């Protein structure tokens, strides 16, 4: 700047000297006197010198003022730049996006937050209010617009609202937008500056907490929250209970706040369970128990009581949450069921004992009756009516003997579900049974076909032969009178079972009518005089006691097939 001043000074001196010499040249021709010329030169020199001093003074003064203004302008620019950087840093730290809306010109400017927070590129960001409004969620747009224009009409300075703002990827973020209105000297709003803060996390957390509050408030289970400090009380003091707790216990909210759940325990509360609960609390371990508690009116009730420690994000234990459910009704039902089971068990024992006694006491006189009948069979009876009576008496006696014998077997099976099993040769066992009823087989001209591919079956020998005996005698008993009796026995095996199929061509069973009753006790499906309704029940009981299965397929007047699965040795 100083050089510029010197240049101006030199230029001024140069021009002044030229003008002085020009003036002197003109005056020299008109005024030849040397004194006049010297006076004129001296005057010009003094004038030029004074002018130089004055001009330089004002130039220097102006330069000084310009330097001061320039320095002030630099400082202002520096302050503005620092302020802008500071503002951007604060906006970045607070996730705020700053916007500036010149209302009358409808010019909108955004800071870098619109790119960093919402993902827009710089050239995608609009410069008017329409771009802003277009990105507000449709469900929030009308409400937000109405509130904003109402705010502008009211001409108050501060405005804030929450709405969802669309990101570049199409998702929405919850924002808290706060604006400040600037007026001109006439009171007309000309500018609005706002800060849009991303509060999506807070909103989601708020929604989650609201949901939890709704669940806790509306759940039917009592919820009790205590603090974590158990230094004074074994079970820490209560800080919250829900309405379900009040409904269950009769205690109001204010009755229990600040008190320990120990107040709910009483004389019938199991001290062992209480000690276990307090021990878990001392170890900050989850605990669950069922215990007797007492309502506010003194009534006792059973509670399923669980306490779970609650930790914050820094892994610090802050509270205990207790879920309590009134299980009094279930406890009473369990007690009644246990009592009923005990009674049934005792009744079964009594009935079993009764059956043993009955069987034993009847067997002796029956043996005597059978012996007497055998003696009477050797005495000829001339009276025909008496002979028929004796035949009927003999038949009933033998039938009663078989019934008692079968009932004894049923009692033994039911009383001894775990029986000894062994590998039994199938064909040999079947032939033994056939030998026992050889007279019946011969009398009924029975034909038996075999298709046995398995060598043995894992079963109880007595049960296996009893099963075969019942099936064979039933086949003979219920044979068709219109065709010769044929029986087919096949035995195969798979990975888990030895499978025996027993088929006959007898009169069959109407399964549409009796399928659910086929293996029932005392179930008869034909008017056969010797039928007791025990055989198939006995067969099924014996098979199931060995872990096997039995099924039946039958058609009336075509025959019946039993499929029996004997489980293999594990």
C-alpha cells in the first residue's frame, strides 16, 4: 500500500513539474525579467511542495483507514469461517441438519447434514420448500403443514414438530425439527432457520418401552419390580407393581412401594423355599418357586414366584423383576388328583386282593365239584330229565372253572407288567399248542397252512402259547358251517418286530359295528353259548405287556385276520 502511495506522489510531482515548466516557458517570453522568473519558480516550488505534503497526508490517511477496514474485514471473515466450522461440527455431533428458508424468495439451503444423515448427494438436494415438503411422510405431511403455516400466521418466533422424513434409500427417519423465525422491520417473517434432529433411535426405544409398559400393565400375571440393593433386606424393596398384582393380592400400589416382598409371607410359607429364594438373590441368580403367600386381608394363596435379575447396558445389576401367578386352583386340583390317585391305588389293591381271595376260595370248591362230577359220570342215570340236569350242571361248572382261570391270568398280567422274555422257536411252540387241542382239530377237520420265514420270536413262552391257543380255539369255535375250516399262519420280520399273521375263513366280525369293542373285556359278538368274552381281551393284554401290538381285519362270513407284532430284543 505504501508503494502505491509513493507512486501516486511521484506521479503528482512529475505532473506538477511538467506544468510548472510549461507555465515558466510561457511566462519567460512574456516576462523577460529574471526576478520575475525566479519568483515564479520559487512560488511554484513552494506550491508544489505544499500540495505534495497535503496530497500525501490524505493519501496516507486514506491508506490507514483502508488497512484498518481490510483488517477488520479479514477478522470478520475469519470469525465467520470459524463460526461456520464450529456450527458444522456441532451439527454433526448432535446429528442436526440445519436448514435456512428465505420465505419470500422461497429459497432453501441445507447444511451437510442432509447428505450425512439422510444420504442425499449434493446435487440431489432441492433449493425450495417443495423439496422439503415432498419428503415428509404422507401420514405426517398434512398435520405438519397445517401446524407450520399456523405458526407462520401467528408470527411467533419458535416452532417445533416431529415427523418422518424420507431418506435417499426410501426409508424414513423420525425427526425433531425446531425452527426460529426472523422478521423484517415491518414485522413480516422473511426467514426461518431450523435444525432437524434424527430421533429415530429414541422413537423406536420409546415405542419399545411403551409396548413393554402396555404388556406389563395389561398382563394377567402380577409383576413386581424391586431395586437391586439387598444390603438391608434379604429381598430388596419394591419400586413397582402392576394392576394384576393389586387384583391378586389386594395390596394397593402405595401399600407396598418401598417394602420388601417378605411382607407377603406368613406362618404357612415354606421357610426352606424362602431361604432358597434369598440365597439366589444374594448370588444374583434367577430363581423360581411355588410358595404360599398372604393377601392383604390375610387369606392365603399359592403363588408361582420367579425373580430374574435385570442388568443395564454396562452390565450393572439394577433391579429384580418378579413374575407372580396365582396357582391356588391348580394346587388344589393337584391335591385332589393326588388324593384320588391314592384312593384308586388303594381300591386297586383291595380289588386285586379280593380277586386273589375269590379265585383261591372258589378254586377249592370248584375242584371238589369237578371231582364229584367226574364220579357221577361213572354212575349211569336212568332218569332222562335228571341226566339233562346233570349235563347242564357239569357244563356250567367247567365253564365257571375256565372263567376263574382266565380271570386269574388277567390279574396276573395286570399285576406283573414286566415279565421275562426269551427267544422261542415259533414252529415248535405252535405245534405244542396244536397237540393240546388235537382232539378239537381232528373233530373239526382243521387244515392249517404255514408260511414261516422267521425262526424264533422274542416273547414269554406261556404268553405266546396262550395267544396261539386262544386264536386257534376261537377260529374253531366261530368257524363257518358252510365251508371247511382253514387257517393260515405266516411269520415274517422287519427291523423292529417279528410279525405273525393269523387268518381263518370263519364267520368273521362286523368291525363297522364292533371295531372299538373287539378287544374289550366281556365283549361277545356272536350268540355262541360257551363264549365268555375274555379270550381276545386276554390276548391283547398279553401282547401289550410284552411291548407288542395287535390289529384285526375281518369281514362277515369271509374270515378274520389278526396281525400281531412282537417287539424284537433291543
